[in-house]
C-alpha cells in the first residue's frame, strides 16, 4: 500500500514550500501590474480628453456670452496666466471673452461636503458687478429627487441671476458673507433661498460660494486689469 | 498545488442557463445585493453595472481557471482577490474612457465590484474546479443572470420613480413620480416584490410537477 493522502484520508498533505507560495503571488501580481499599466496607458489620453471636454462644456455653460477662454492660476494670493498643457499647483480659474476679445466673466471651481459626498461645481462670476451668475455641477451624488434639485429647481436657480459677492474696500474678502437661509425667508441679495426638503445640499452651496468668494474674489479684483488685457496681448 | 477535478461533468447548455434563472445570483443565491440595491435606480445604471460585472466575472474566472493547477491552495483566495482587483481596476479606467457622466453616476460602486461576493464565490466554487471553457460559459451565464436581475429592478424603479424607461418618457406628464422608488428604500421594496413573485411562481410550478407525478401512481393503484 502507498502512503499517499489519497489512500490515507487522515494524513495531512505536505505543505508547499514558501518559495512556491511567494513565487505564485509574485507571478500573479506581475501579471496584474502589467495588465493595469497597459490599460492605464491606453486610456490615459482618452480620459484626459473626456475631462477637458467636460470642463470646457461647463465653462461655456456658466459663461454663455464667451466664445473663447484663457486659464489662470491663483497661488498664494498671486494670479498668473498658464498655458493649456502647463502643470501647475494652485487653483485654476477660467476667464471668458466674447468674439471681440472683451472680457465677459470668470468660471471658478468650488467644492463642499454635501449630504452624501463632496459636491464639485464650476460657477460663473462677474467681478465688475460682483455677482455670481450661475453654476454647473461637475460631480454630485446627492439624493435623487431631493439634493439633485440644485440643478432643476427654478426658484433655487433664480438665486443665481445675480448673487451678491462684492469684494470689500480693503480687498480682503466679501462685503457680506454668502449664506443659505430657510426657504421663503430670503431678504438680501447675498442670501440663498434654500430648497425645502434639501437644506443640507442648499447649505453646502452657500458655504462653498462663501469660502470661494472670500479666497478668490479679492485676488481676482486685484488682478482684474491683467485678466482683461490678457486676450488682447 | 491544487488538485484538479478528475471527474468533471460534461459541458451542457445547463452550464450557461443555470445562472440565468435556476441559480440566478440575485433572486436565488442572493449574492452581490449591495450594487443590486444601490445602482438600480435607472435601467442605464443597471445595464452599465451589469456589463462591468460580466467583464470582471468572465475575465477573472477565465484566469482563475487557466491558473487553477498552478495556484497553491494556501494562497488561492489572495490570488483570486488580486486577479479580481486587477479586472475591476481595468473596468474602472475603461468606463472613465467611455463616459465620465456614467462613471460619476455609478460612483464608488465600480470599485466595490472587487468585494462583490458573487465574483469571488464563482472563482472559488466553480472556476477553480472546472475547465477554462466551462468556467467562461458559466461566468457568462451568471453575469447575464445578474444583469437581468439588475435590469428587472432598474426598470420598475425608473418607471415608477421617474415615469421613464432608459430616459424616454413612458407615463404622461400628469404622472406624479413615486420618489421613494429611486431612493434606497425603493430598492428593498422592489427586490422584495420580485422575490415574492418569483418564489410564488416557482412554488406553483413545483406543486404542478408533484401533482403530475402523483396522477399516474393513483391510476396505477
């Protein structure tokens, strides 16, 4: 009789060597890495193009009068123009110009924690009037039927016909804090009338505009002549 | 090394069709319910999640089956998870390349396919014990069965929750959408109703078969 495990079911089969276990994991991991790198390299330019198209679409949606745009970066209170493919640290902002190369407004990024996850959007800002003029949601996983009303509720969107975001005389922040108020209680141009039933999402928008306004709008005001001239140069 | 199954059952149509209905991963085995409840608020999302799951299921089962004789039993689960995570990463990049809107709609649930117990379960229970061809065909059947279940839930939820199907308006504009249907509770309600219906139909069919079997016996006695 043989002593093999098949003949003696009580006998424990010998353990494979550590080398065998490690080499199996190593080979599978290498194969995995190879596949991931191949697909990453293949899809990278396509994903980058998709993101560029999505951003472009959002910019011209929030700046409907614009026919062309330039990109600027805000870093440590300074603003400078950047070329399309430049890799830079800092906050990117987009200036829109009409067919006569006249400045029509800015598109700025803003983000804040919503009900489910972070809401990211691009909003239009007219620094001459000190108005927030609309927005386009780039990323949101808010509750369908409630939080998603920020893109469909006409009364709520009417808040952004010209939401007051004027910069103070010292150019250090906004004259008035932008804040969301309970539905039906809006009294001032810098207040956002919340959507009934989705106050968390409405508040998130108020916080993000206020924070972005205090951070970016003074820098924009300081460098407005540079932004206006940039297209003509 | 893993011991190959010496008495493998022959390849029949059942290998493919079992996953579609008889062993449907959602309605019968109750596996992978997290995406079933989470992303089925529209048919489009259901189809996209179904397609991503089929890709991961078929590719991971194919690779597990191809390597089954070389993977030591002690590291098999780790190896399967590496393989599954690889294909989930690939599908994540592919969906971003196909449509960013769709990618944003599906959110974290694409990455969470890696912990879908249907996929690891099939790798461990089937692909590691069967031939490459059978594993691929079985995975395809299971994946299509999973997609069918997602679409059955997504269809009802989108129709009642938005009055639409695949974005096309079905009900008149006077229809007041049942918002609850596209919210998380709607997933539980619709899944429960489908399970009730399917179990009822299966029970009736089983009773009919028993009655038909009993008739010749009575006649003979």
